C-alpha cells in the first residue's frame, strides 16, 4: 500500500508514527506543509515530499485551504492508496477540501476539544473533515465523544488507542540527568514539566503554583524542559521572584535523553488547559513518577486521585500549589506504591508496540488488499 502521511509539523510525535510505519510493509511518504524539519529528521525508508509552497504553523483554516493545489500536485505525483492526515483543522482540512479518498484523519486532541469551539470558521472546518473522513483515529474517549457529537452519527470507521510509550526506554531503571547539584540535598523534591511554554499548557499557572508552594517548602525544585513563545515571561518570572537557584530551564532535550530527565525527577506536573491522552503524562507514569495534572476528562482516564497522582482545576494556582506540597510530603512507601501503580497502568493500556498494529489494521479496512495489489 502506498501511504501519504500528511501533517503540519515535524514534532517528535510525528516522527514516532513514521518510525513505526517505516517498519511496516507499506510504502510511506511524508508531506509537511511547513517544511520545518531539521536535517536527518526523517526515519529510514520514509520518502520526503517537498511541497511547492508552505503554510505558517498555527494558521487559520482559510489559510490552510490555500495549500490545496500543492497537496493535489503531491497526490498526482505519488498516487497514494491512502492519505493519513492530521491535525483535523490543518492537514485533515486540506485533504478533505481536495476531495481525496480514502482519508484517515488523526485528531491531535486540542483540534477537536478546543479549536472546534474557537469560532465559526474552525467549527465549520472541523465538521467538514469529520463528515468527509473515511477513517478516524484518536487517543482517548474525550476526543472520540466530542468528534461524534460534532457530526451526529459518524460514518467513518475508527481506531482508538493512546499515543503510548516505549516501555524499554521509559522505565525507572537507567541513567539520570544531572540537576545542577540539587542531588546534594537529600530532602529536595524535583518536579518536572516537559510541556511547551504556551498559554495552552498553563505555564503561568505552573510558575505561580510552584512559587506559592516553594514559599512553604524550600526543598522544592522545578525543571522546565523545552521552550515556547512565552520564554521571555518565564525568564522574567524566575528572575524577579528569586527562583533562579531552584528552577532549572534546561532547554530542548533530545528524545534519546528525555528518559534520563524523568528518572531524575520525583514527580511530573502539567497545568495544560486541554489534552487528548498526553504522551508526556504516559512517559512519566512509565518511569514510575507520581503525577499532577489538570482535572480534564482525558486525564481522568489515567489518573485516580491518591492512587497514582492528583488532579487540579485548570488555572487554579492554589489547588496546584496544595497538590505540589502533598506530593512532596509522600513517604517512601507511598511513592513506591504509586510508582508500581503507574507502571502497571502503562503496561496494560499504553504500550506503543502492542497498540500500534490497530492503526495498520484500520489501513487495511480502508484499503482492502485487493485494491492495492
């Protein structure tokens, strides 16, 4: 089968999909309408499609629509049996407007849960894609139910499983990142956040909650990985509130190094407004960390209060601070029990290698073998 995998970004998530697809018996092409991939990013056996034009990341649907002729040109060249496109309101929308079938659209969570309600343009684009798609892939009940609610009775065939983790990479056993000499303080409790520094991911709430908790427990530490458009505000907050010695901004970390940072932490925290099944949450759970995340439906599918983590309302600084202090006060036995619980949950429900074949099965449903022989 000739598959065109089409997206609007070159994130680690897309690379993980392409790595798995490269190991299948299908011929895979990758089309990125922003052309932002670094050198040597593409996995072996995947062919790159370079479009004649680009679209800026985070463009509105009406701008994405301008990419339709470039997409149609790529389709004429490749003649794919299937287009696997996502997010919904960018690559999915372009494919739907171009009239290509069969179309398998992947939701990235926020496209359906958040952007569909942004305004009438986003709502219309989302509905067009979901009514046009032959197949739909999502990672949690919240996205599946929201998508179905937008179109009534869906006509697409679907697969659902979390964008899980490789449990051989993310485990409690292995090397740890060195954290600015903090290890010398045996009482230090290190919280790790791997989310982008954007309003969507609640970076302001996280910093304020940590500051409040730190004022009551000076052994608290915070590691922020990555970067984002609010980098200036983040740096200013840390400096102006005297947190430079207890908040580490480590920058962008390679996927190969990431497990070391999880192992070096005592807990994981995310204050995101919206998520499907968060891969970083699953990575933390696989590493055996207690977790503190926003109280939203997709997180409630994974976190049970007091058993493997805590939930706090989006934007509620006081509640997040209280939970930080609660996690920091866990006994060794409580930590060990939570670690075991989280590892077992991931092993049962979020093993990437076990779940991925479901996507390949959907490929075969949408393009029967007799069609592409």
